[in-house]
C-alpha cells in the first residue's frame, strides 16, 4: 500500500477537493434551512397551544411537575327518558401512580386525615374521627369558596366545635330530621346540624340537614341561602374587629356566650392541618386545558350518586357514580374521555383512565369489543374512547361515570368529600369497594362546569 502525503493526494485528486467543498456548502445550507423550519414549526405549535388552552374550563393546579403537556391540549368539546341502572362488580386495580412518577417525591393528597387530635379547651385533648374531619374540611372549603378570611373560618369552626363537636345532629323533637343522615341525636328545642340552627328560624328541616346549606347560612352575606335572616357572620357590621368568641356569640345568640373561646386553639390547628391546598373560588387552578363532557350534552342523569334501590339483580345498592343516557337512542352513543390520562384497565365492564395526578376516571357498561383504546394507551381530553353499551349488570344502554381518588395527589381534588364521609347523603359508603370515590358533579364543579344542569339533565 503506497503512503501518500497530503500535497501529493491533493494534486492527484482535484475533483475530490471540489466535491468536499460542495458537500460542506450543502450541509451548511441544510442546517440553516432546518433551523428556520424548526423555528417556524415552533411558532405554529405555540400558537396552536395558545388557542387550545383558551377554553372556559378551569383546571385545578396539577401537583405533578412532569413536563407532559396533556393538560395543554384540548380537543373539540362534545356537544346536555327511561331509566337505566348500573353496577360495578369491583373497582379497578389500584393505581400504579404512573402519572406522578415524574414529579419526584409528590406525596398523595388523596384525603383529609382519618383522625385529628385537638385541644378540648379544658387542658386535655379529643380525637376527631373521619366524619368530624370531613365536616371541618367542608367548612373550610365552603368558606374559602365564599371568600371568607381565615378569621371567619376560625369563628365557624369554633362555633361548630362548641355546638356539636363537628357532628351532624338530628333532633328527637323534630322527627323529620331523623330521616336524614346524622351522626347524633339531640333534643335542644328544634336545633339541628353542626351549628345547631333552629328549624323555626334558619330554614326547613331538609335545608338545615344539608351540610353545605348550614355552612352557607352560618356565613351569611349577600348570597346566603336564607336571605340573611337570621344574620350570618358576614352580615354583622364590624365582625372582623371582634374577638372570635364574641363574633360567634353574635351569630348564635347562645345562653352560654363565653363557651366558644376555649375552642380557638383547636380551630387554628384544624385550619393549619386541613386548610393547606384549599383555595377560594373553587375553580382557581392553573389554566392548562378543559374538562370535557363524557357524552354529547343533551343527556339525562338516570341514576345519581349514593345509596339506591334498583331492583336489578347484581346492581350495587350504593352507587359510587352517576348514570348518563341520551334518549331515545341510548345505545352506541360516542363516549369521550373527560380528561387526559393513561388507560390502566380495560375489561368486560370497566374502562379506567388514570390522570397524571393519580385519580382514576372509570367509564362502565361499554362492551369491551367496542373500546377504542386499550391498557397502556395515552388518551387526550375529548378523545372518543368507545360507545355506550349494556354490559351487565344493567337495565339499558347508558354510561356509568365514576372517579376514584385513592391515589390522588392534587390538593384541590383532595378537598372533595369521600364517599365514606359524605354525610350529605342518606347513608355514606360502608363497603370498601364503594369507598374513596367522589361525586362526579362535585368533581366537575372544580372546573366551573355543571355535569348535569337542573332542568335539562335532571
């Protein structure tokens, strides 16, 4: 093999030099052109993203720091009779937390603590159970949605602690109250609920045995459900300048005006323990996409959330979902994913999609052969995932929509009332397979969306 020097090789191959120069020029040109093209595509993509996130839906701020951009992608929103009944033999397999793995050490915020120890104002402590914690959490949530300050929340908690130790009271002197869910039975005049509001002044029995009504009535203000009579906290001039116990007494007009003061440390502790992550206004999260309706919007709710008696063999007597149906042709109706996620279960009854924040949205009664996605698939909000079916146990084609938050990491979703703690219902969920679900209507309300408007759906 002959060893050639550089000069000798260049002299013997002038064509190679020209070829090399042309190649270099061509490569530089390609790189410049490619850069302009990438920049152009980036502008287009950015514009599309801005257009896509401009919907009216409001998404709770995600707890995940993952760089996935599902929430920023929106799809065309799906365009709201005989009854149907659904059941679920068993909930889907437990979440794999796939969505939150990129978030580092994102800790689950799935539920309020099952118990909280507080000072009893007499030098000792008491331990609040799960139901009492749920009522305290709801007082904080409703108050912040109304724009009430932490001082106002403290006054409400002090009041409910003194009046009932955060329990939903019925009253033996008000027989009708005994037919509503309750944690204890009292006999003081006609007083009911955690605030011991009297039927003779604050509202009807049905209204006062509704937890949210009782909280809103206590706070009062321009949107009070009882129109400001009796006065709520926000209706009292100068309440902000009052000592918390004095403000509570001004609302309650109790025979024991000094009884509220001892609960101030406990109320402060509950706000610090339960209030983190509860933001005011409900729909206040980072705008990163839209929640979508699961069917075209002219549907009816044929079975609600909570206990029920269906008469359908195999159907659950505690419904951790809502049933939706479009009449008169309920079969084969397109079903859409309400949020982005990853399919974690596809069976003869269930199709379950896990959101990056860990909660699982399930769509039941579609025939498995008509599922358009399968386990492992990534799904976008508004994407069609199947069609309504009549997979048993069921009494007609419909969609069962349910949300399990057992592995949720989103702090706003975590403030929704769990099925086993929902004292607004005639009977909270007691069986494990019905627990750790939330009412889909409450879930949609976090986005400022009515899942089932009164008058068109109910």
